[in-house]
């Protein structure tokens, strides 16, 4: 079903306001979630609204979020997310990092005591659209074993890096340190579908294509020891250094067993401290064009820069509507009714 993205954002914001979130922060969080839906990453989009609702009602998510700076010194800062909405703390952190980068050339902001932040690329793209190089890393609940192990110890711990351009959409690298994001395993479980070989191990440490066994076991790191090492250093910075939880102490956002304790790290860097910004963005544009013009391998019709496919999906969603399945729309309409909103989502004509 195709849904008007503007109406979808208003619906998500209405649910959050109904749960007690500040209206302005509700719009910020809704924009982040709708961005995920518009770029085809539905596991990080408004699908999360049901979990937000359940955690808020169970007293395990603080609304209003009330995220605030608890340390602010020159080019660095620390944000306490107050166990509220991850996107609210995340946008505050990246906005702060960008402001500091303008003043000092670089801005580094760590966030503790937060929750699921959605798509990391949303935040680094904010930095790139402000003319900055943006970097973000985030830890998560234990779902991946260290390379050579069979026991989950750290999360899929994603990273994102964005670079500004002169024309079109910024370069946006957004990836988990695991072969696949855990949300895709959950989606396969809901749809009773198999997962590809090489994604996960079961509880005994053996390969599995059963998503439920994978959820009870461990995901595999991207690039073997490289992904495992990446997940570890993300945990040591975004988790440990921020004062957040780390390793197995991070709890799942999808279970009601207490605050997640997620930590995140944000960095913005001003290209103007190194060369003329317009020159840099022009060079990036030329680089992308040159790369895309290289000889293609057999079976490939196009070469894409990081984030290009998602940008094309975003443009398509903006024009033609966001693709959501009927159960997802029904769930959102149910939540809207629960909070007393008169918004009703339906397909575009």
C-alpha cells in the first residue's frame, strides 16, 4: 500500500504526542522513522512505533524525552538521552556536533542512556547537508559473537559516514558490523521465511537458515574478524567512553526487560579547514562520476555510490508514496486510535 509520506509523518508524530512526547521532538523523531521507510529500510522505520508504544506504556521509555547536554567543552560534548526516544537525542547530538565543527573545525558528541536511533545514515546525512563530513557509530544489544566464538557478546554495532556533494544527494555509507542487520532476521521470522546461508549461527554455533534459531543464536560479522573488530571498537567508544552500557549489558529495545542503555558517538568535520568547500564538493562529484563510469563486472548493469540506491528510493517515495504492507498500516491505525487521534492512514488514489 502506498502512503503519503507527509501524512505518515504526521501520524507517527501524533502517536508520540499522544504518548507524552514534546510536539517538536515528536516531529523530529517521526522524520527519522519516515526517512527509513522512504529509503526502503522498513525495519528501522515506523514499524518501531508499536515497540515505542509498548515500552512507553510499560514505563520503560521516558516521554517527553528531555535529552540534554550534561557536558559541553569546546569541540566536545556529552548528551544524556534520559532513556527517551533515540532520534530526539540523536538529532540534538548531531546538531551540536555540526555547530562545534563550524566553530572548531571538528565536533565530537557522545550520547549515553538512549535507545534505538533508527537509521544512522539519517543523522550523518544531516551533517552532509550542512556541508560537513558526518560520522556516527552506535552500539546495540548482544547478538553477534566475537570471531571464532559461538556466544553473542556485542551488537551489530553499525556505523555511518556521509560526505557532502555539490549536486544531488550526499554520499551516505550506513552499515552494520554484522553481515545483516538484526531487524532483517526479525522480519524473516514474522514472515515465516528462511534466511540465506552465511547470515547466522544457531545456539550450538552451527550455521542456520531458520530466523528463530538465528535470533536465539548469533549473527555473523561482516568480513569475519574485520566485522568483529569493528563491532568491538564501536562498543568501546559509543558505549564505554560515553558512559552508556556496553557488551552483554545492553538490553534489547524489543523486549520489556528494562532500559536498553544504548550509547552513540557523533562526529562532524568541516572541510573548510582543509580546502575550499566548493572545490572539495566538486571533486567529490567528479570522483563519483569517474567511479560510476568504470568497467562493470559480468551481471551488473550499474555501479552505485554508497547511499545512491536509498536516495533513489527516497525520491520515488516522495513522489509516489511510501510502500507499507497492510499489517503495518493496520498497526499504525490501531495505535492512532489508542492515543485518540483522528488521523487514519490509507492508500493513495
